[in-house]
C-alpha cells in the first residue's frame, strides 16, 4: 500500500546529450517525479554554464512584470483559462524577447506621451482656474485697485501701512497669480506675512474639482491665489517664496479684455488635449488588452524556461563536453515513465544519440515520497507538520484519516453542531473547482479550503458521537422511547411528568430494555446527569487513549520487521507491550468487566475501580464494604471483581516492573557484544576506531591484496555478476556494494562506529520517556472527557441563557418578536463560540494527541521530503508577484 510506507526511491544517473538536455529536462518537469541533486555545490551561481540564459529570462521577467503592472493599473483581470503551454524551444526565446521588448517599448512610449499630455492638460486646467478666479475677483472690485487696497487696509487693521501710502501716491500695485497645494496654504500665508512685513495682500480660493497627478494618477487638491505687492523688491521675495512652496505661477493680464481672450484660447487648447488624451488612452487600452489575453501563457512559458536552465546549472559536463551528467532521486515505480519522458525529449530535440539511465547505490538516506490525492493530502500535511516520515517508515497518515476526526468528535460531540460543520465541508467539496480557480488572498479561507475533507469528516464523526451522547444543540431526542420508569409505576406514568428527579437504577430502571442507541434521553433533565456523564466519558477517554497507544506500539513492530531490527522486537517491543498491557490494558479490561458483570440490582455492590487500581500498586488486599462504587455503606459480599484477583494483579505489577530494566539494559549490552565480536573478526581491537590500529592477520592482508583499484567519478563499472554500478560524480564515499538490501539506509547492524555511552544514554532516555509517558499520556487522554463536558455545558448555557428566554415569555406577540431576535443572537454565538472557538480548541488538542501520545510510540519523523522538479506549481500562479 503506497500510503502505508513511502515509495521506494532509487538514485539515478543520467547521461544526456547537450542538444537534447533542454527538451529532456522539460519533459521531466512535466512529469514531476524526479528530484535532481546539485552536482556543483561549490560553484558560484554566476559562474555556472547557463547563467547567461538565466539572465535573459530574468530580463524578460522584468519586462513582463512591467506589462502586468500596467494591466492591473488599467483594472483588467488576468483570466485563468486552465492553459498549460509546453516549454518553448531555446530558439523561440529570441521571438519571445523581441515580442516582450516591443510591448514594453510601446507601453513606455505611450506612457511617456500620456504623462506629458496629462502634465500639459493639468497646467492648462490650472491656468483656466487662475483666469476664472482672478476675473471673478477683479469683477467683484470693479477693476479698482484702490478698493483692493482699502480691503487690505481693513483686513490688516492698520492705518499707516506702506500699501496705503504708496497707493495714495503715484506708485501702482503689482500682482502675481498661481496655484498651490491646499495643505500648504496656511504655511504659505504665514511666511508671506513675516517675510514681507505685512506689505503684501493675499487672497486664495479653493479649486473644487480635484486635479489628477500626471505621474501617479492620484487626485490632487489645490487653491488659486493672487498676491498684490509694491515694488520690485517685494516682487522678488514673493516669487522666491512661491518657488520654495512649489507653487505654480501663471501669467495673468491686467485688463479684462486680455483675460477673456486668454481664457478662450485656454479652453480651445483644453478641448484639443482632451481629444488627444482620449485617443492615447484608447491606443494604450488596445495594447494592454492584447497583452492581457496572452500574459498568463507568457508567464508560464517564461518560468518553465527559467526553471529548466536553473536545473541544467545543477548538472556536470563530461570530459568531452558533449553530454551532461545528472543525478536524481525518483520512485522506482516511475522509472519507466522517466525513461519515456527522456525518449520524448530526444524526439523533440531531434537528437539521434539516446540518453543513458544508470541506477546508483548510496549510503545516503533517500527522500520520503507519498503518493497522495486531494483527499489524503490534508491528513498527510498534518503528519508532516510534526516531522516528515523517515524513508519507508510506517506512515501515521493512513490511520489519521480515521482517528483524527474520531478523537475530534469525542470532544466535539454534538449532532447539531456536527451537521453544520459537515454541511460547510460538503459545500466546499462540491464547489472546490470554482474556489480553487478563484485563488483567494484570504489566508484563513485558504486554510479552510485546503482542509475541506478534514472538516467534512470531523462534522460527520461529530454527528455520530452526538447521537451516542444524545446531544443535539444541548437537547436530547427520544426516538426509541425511554427505558426508565418509576418503581411503583403504572403503564401510563413516565419520569417526564416529574420536574426534578435523580435517576437510580435500583428504583427507576426496567431491566432488560436499555435504550437501543446512545444515552437514554431521560438523563437530560436528571439531577445526576453530570455525575453519570462524567463517569461514562472519563472511562471512554481512558479506553480510547490506551487502545490508541497500544496500537502505536504494535505499529512499531512493522518498523522493526521492515528494517530488520530483530533485536528491537525482543528488547523493546515485547517489554513495552508487557508494561502497557499489565498496567493499563488491565484497567481497560476491568472497566469492560464491570460494565458486563454488574447489572442495576448489583450496582451498589460493585467494587470501585479507582480503589482497586490503587490497591493493585500498593499490594493491599483489604477492601472494606464501604468502598462500593455508590459510596453507600451496604452489606456486600463481593469485594473483588473475580476470584484470585489479587494474585493476578501482583503478577502483572511484577512483570511490568521487570520489563523496565529489560528495556533499559539488554539492547545496549547486546549491541556492545556484537560490536566487539565484529571488531575481532575484522582484525581490530574492541573499542579502537582508527584504521591504523589494525591487528595484523591473514584476513586483513588478503582484503588489502584484493582491494579493487579506484575508479574515476562519473564512470560506469561492470561488476562480476554483469550488473552495472555507477559512481557519483561528487564523492566516492557514497559507493556501496550493488547487492546491498533496499533498506540498507536504516539497518542498525551496518553501523561501524559504536559508542556504548551514547547508545546507553539514548536507550535510557527512551526507557524513561516510555515508562513515564504511559502514565502522563493516559492522563493526557482525559482531555477527551474534559473538552466533551465543557462543550456540552457551554452549549446548554447558551440555550438556557439566550434562546430559551424567548420561549418562556407570557405575552405572545412579545415572545414572537423575541424568538427571532434571540434566535439570531443564539445562532451567531453558536457559530462564533461553539463551532469556531471550541472547534479550533478541539482541533489543536487532537493534533497534540496524535503528535505526542500516538506517534511517539513508533514514529521517528526525521526524514526529508521529496521535492521533485515539477511545473505544476507554476500553473497555480496568477501573476509574477506570486513568485516573491
């Protein structure tokens, strides 16, 4: 089963002809099942063979990014038609470069002309406003400068100003007009006053219609101003101040006839500019629309070209410089597909020399690769978030598909809330193609969409557990009829007629007819409901937790068998099963035994599980009658569950205690003995790691005599049995015998360097972690009970404190209005608090139970994820900005 273990990986070596290398890599990128190794790790990126081609791609990428920016500025959308163009041939790069250069130059020319026209249009618009405002200003004062001076005199509140004196003489007033940004007007006015000592007269008025910035296109708000002054000295000061505030000065004639004539000329030029701007905008729009239809195809083609050349830079040239050497990991099941892709590349390039594929043997650990689909991908991501599985290690994702939503549902058990969650997940599944094409930027929504199948299963399992708990929005459903009746009942009397009651099985339960499915609905209004549900859910949490931990230990057996760690089976797996089984599975057995053995008539005499379990560890056999589970002092003859219980419990405790030293000591001692024996057989003294301290004997001399001569990297050997063995172009240390086992990467017996101290410390940590973990992890599973109880109580509080208030109102019409208002509040609180917040809390707790309590029993998670060279990710891009 592919998902049970990772795919078997092989290290391949390719010999590709130079003319066919581009097409072959392109076909492998379309296939997406090959992870290339960098054979030039010490070579600078700017010194590699295809760096010029990469630079050309980056230059084209820059031009495309500029075009895309202009398209978005025009508010045009980049439509995704699901296209997947093939990577163009190298000779087509010239055509693409010419096309991108033409589009960019045309857009830049249009933008430059458009910017110049807009700047001219803005200046004419400002001049028009200046002419209009000044004309209105002079008309208000009848073209009389003396009245203007009188206004200045009254505004400044001075009798002896220079302006008044000058005007009364023969000196005339001068003025300048222009526009200034509105936010600079207060500072501009203050500086004029202080710099000119109050000898200028300023009037300004806002331009109500916003002007457009010719570069950015943003709206700009400005004011028209006119300044009156006397003499050339003040004129120069005013102009310098205007220049400092970046105010635009415009010529303004003194006579009204000249101003009217100038205004008519400005209006005519504005109309002409509007026509030219409209034609320029239409031309620019046509260019951008033409680029809009092709830009996504261009982006994909360009990124494929760039990815191909980046990959080719990881290859090495052979001695003749005619072929490229590549090394890559790929699944062994995909070798035929890889060979087919290489053949297709050869046909596309027109090469007549076939590519060579060689298998390589290496001591390096292969990457981990799982074949997943859109359903299993989310569950595999949950496991990978903890750690990528080691090569061919048992994959927890297969079991997480069921256990994850089930543990979530135990904490989230409410059928009503489960229906909402299931409906939401099913809605996303049915519309997944639509939502995937939209490619939303909302990170939270993308998280929900990626986990749509997880959400659907969590909702489905929550419906199931909600029916078990008989909890639907904190209410119970009486589908099959309650099995509880009064002790002196008649056939027509039921407990529903009593407002408050405490259910006691001795008086109220009719034996032999339990509720067919789930919890009896009569527990819902009972006083002792919480006590009953606490006991039930706590026991269920212990049963589920211990069972999952035992299952995790059993999965470790498959790892030991697969990696041929037979010693670990006897000194790790069996002691762990004995320790967990004797102490904790025994508790699960007692829970089931008590449920099956004691009925309602004997419930008060049933021994208490907690007292029994404590006495098991304290080797105590005295169990008073008062220790019955009901807590009542009643005469009970049975103080244990079964005969010889104490003796069996003593045996279990002793076996569990003895399994701990076996788990701690046996494996390090056996490995040390094996290592010493191996050293003696190889001619080295035990404990000596240096090869210079060899013990001379005939065996080592014969090995040295028959040692093969070294072979140059990148060549192919022919073994004695006829098999071909390739050597890595990077290092000769990766070479191992061709007939080595597939799992040679993880076989513990292959270790040459042995440190007894490190092995012993590692085993001690494992032993302490396991023994203490069995206790702490069992307690940790009680979160299933705690969160389930909290969710049920919070749901009940929301119902009683919010929605049920509208159902208790005496006045009918007020209650009818309150039903809608309070239902709306209750529904929003249910979604926000119980579904989102409580759902997130249960999700995180479920993550912890899987990562720590379950996976720690068998999962190492120290592998490296398989990262194939593929073009699939490029198809998910909307723009070049997605690459950042």
